[in-house]
C-alpha cells in the first residue's frame, strides 16, 4: 500500500529546501510550518532558543521521510493544546 499522502516535495518553491540537507529528493514539504512548534520544549525536535524565540532551523523532523508518523504520534498533545485555547 502506498502512503503518498505522507510526503510532498515542492521543488518549485522559492525557499526549497528551507533547511540544508544532504538529499533534496527526500525533503518533505508536507509540514512547511511545523505543528510541533506550538508544543515548545516538548516538541522533541532539535531547537535552540535565541533571543527568547524558538529557533528550529537545525530541526528536520517535519521534513524527514518519517516526519508525518512522528507528528501524528504527537497529535494528541497538539490537539490538547488547541482545546485549551478554545476553552
């Protein structure tokens, strides 16, 4: 079974790739804006804090081949955070 919905590469984007990578053919653009950002320190990614702002430029989780699966595993945390903001 194909899982094409888990991967999208937008090579005509003027920012492609937005991170330095070894193999651009495996760069996943599906999560151009990472939904894990909202989880702060609990996102599980490789980030730094610069001038009080979360800097994810060294993180490739959402752009990796398994990024979709990783983000879906964290989806309940993202949903919980969103629900708190609705209440």
